C-alpha cells in the first residue's frame, strides 16, 4: 500500500495528493499525502516500515508514523502552504484469505492540528464522513473483485 502512494487518490476518500518521497530501505517508504477535509486541508509526511510475516504468521504488518521535524525529509511541491497533521501511530495488518480477498485491520492515531476552537460536532461529522467513505469504498471494491472472480470462473 505504501509502495503505491501515487494511487491513493483513487482509493482513499478526500485524498487530493499523494506520492512516495523517498525509499530509505527496501522495506521502507516515506510518503506525503494530503486530505481536503470539509473546512480543513491537512498533509501528512509518513515513514512506513513493512514487516513481511507471510511464512510465519500468514500476514503483512505495515507500521507508519509522522516523520519528525528536522529529519531532513523533502516535502513535495503539493505541500506548499499546507499544514501538516501528526500521525503518532498507524498500524495496518493484512491477512490474505484467498487470491482475491484479504482481511485488513487498520488502526491510527492522528492529530489534525486543528485549532481547539473547532467545535466537537464538526470533528465528529468529519470523522463519521471519512469512516463512512472508507467503508463505502471498500465495499465497492469488494463488489468489483467478486464480479471479476465470477466472470473469470464463468469463462474458465
């Protein structure tokens, strides 16, 4: 997932920009992504590490967090004038179930660095909208995969 950051605009609701900024190690990526939330635009500069445990535990573990300030990571041109949010931790566990399906558990702790004057009702609305959008997108993708699998089975 972190390796395909250029496609996040297609997969992640409200994501308006995303790109891989650096690859410090073979299983690490530094990515920039930008979200255009209602009344709020925020960017994230994230350092991702992949732990391939497919043989031992039949899973992939992707860990991410914000790149610390002063770490020297280059921000892309899309980040000009965009405030950065802070991701204390992002954990993504991917467990393949079959050739065309996987279970994905995603947990994240993100501080949008919004002013404390932002009403809780707005924060709740944005959180629900993002959660609902992600769920709708995942359901739509699952339906596409199921239809493709049915087509492949019918032609085989």
